[in-house]
C-alpha cells in the first residue's frame, strides 16, 4: 500500500490534524508512507514530518504556491500520484484540504470518502469508519478503485512523535493554465491569544445561557486560567456574540480536547456531534433537564454567572499554590 499524506501548514508549523493522519498512516505495518508539503519556502518542515512518522517527504517548493489556493495543489498532487503510482491519499480536514481532496478526486476520477473517523484494514482491504445518523452509529465505507482518497474529520487522530527523519525528494511544479487564473489579493489573520479550538487540550464553550455577548468574558477568563481555547454554539455565532471561527457543532468545527467545559449550553444534537468525542465533558447549566447532562461526564446544576467565576478563582488559586 503506497500512501501519501497531505501535510498542510500555517506559517512554519504543520497542522496538528495533518500530523495525526500521518501518525495513523505510519501505524500500518505494510504501508509505504510519504508526506507531501506544498508551498513556498517549506523545506524546513521536513524535520517535523520525519518526527511524526514520515520516512519520505515530497516537497513542492515554488513561489507560485505561496498563496493557499486549492487548484495549484491539485496539479502537484495529481502529477505526484501518477508518477509514483500512489494508491491512497489521506487528508486531515480543513477548508483548504476539503477543496484540494475534492479537486483531486475529480481530476483523477477517483473515489473520495469524507468525514471519516478511522481507517482500518479488514481482509486485506482498507475500510473507513464514518459516523452516521447524527453520530449515533458508524458505517463501513470503501473504495471501488484506486487511487483511494480519504478526508478525516478534525480530531480523529492524535499526532504521535516517533522520532526519525524524512528523506526529502523535490517535486517539479507544473501548473495548468486554469490553475493560475485565480489569485489571492489579501489574506486576513484573526488576532487571537492562546491555542485554536482545533489544537487546544481544553475548550471552554459558551451558549445562549450566558445571557449576552458581554458575559463571554466569563468563559474567556476560565479558558485563560486553564490554558485552553474558547468555543461557542451556533446560536451564539448567529446572534453575533462570538466569531464563527469558534463555532463547535455540525455546521462548525468538530473538536476532541481532553477537557470540554460547556457553559450555558443546552446540548442540542447539532452541538453534540461536534464535541462528543472529547475526553471529559463538564456541563454547567441551571436547567436540570438540559440534554447536555445526558452525555456529560460531570454535570453542575447552577447559574453560570456564579459557578464559572468561582471555578476560575479555584483554578487560579491551585496554579498559584
């Protein structure tokens, strides 16, 4: 099995989701695994790729690839798959990765399975595990032909640092005319402190139970004390209380931190599917019948305006002692 993992990067760091997929691919005993990094001035990322299980790293380093546009990346990947006879291409989920995976499937007339939570070998074949029926069951999915393309939901795998180094092979970059038609005129970066919700080991999320956008300082202070990130529900985002980039749920991001603290969140199924794989779920809500208590590990029935500040004080006191 010849497997290629698309290693997405932001700045000088490979994304945690990509590294998790790489670690998963490297765990298959009979897999011939390689990573691929596409961009400008990205050769320095080889050390990170090798550390997380890539014995080989293909590097497409070209000034024309500096902007995170999908079609030029499809050009590079399609040629690489053809030249190297690669039968499996794996992606960790992101907006860019989803665009690239879909474009690659169309270009190669290949099968794409998306939103996978796991990948296993059964009877000599690769089988994807995909959540269905609002994450209440898992179904087996497969591919009828090669190359196989898979897109994994965020948080499916944790990166495992195994040491080692990657053998680097340069990839010639040849772009189609239509792939150079689009250009990026500006790229905005949201100013934020602390880890993103995709990477944070702790997430403190707020819902409509907070009462208003001004009360989000409660969850922000608790998240800061715990060294975590702030999340939000769709209702909060739709109301304009908090940015969309923090939305957790079916139409937002899927996260799996070690600790998830839900403050004033009822626990509707749309939110549940985005955070139910968290290690420990703590819910704080004054409604004893809130659905979130049905799947939380620890439930606190109380007013978030009283419980959360007190919890923040206790965390700070414990860290100071």
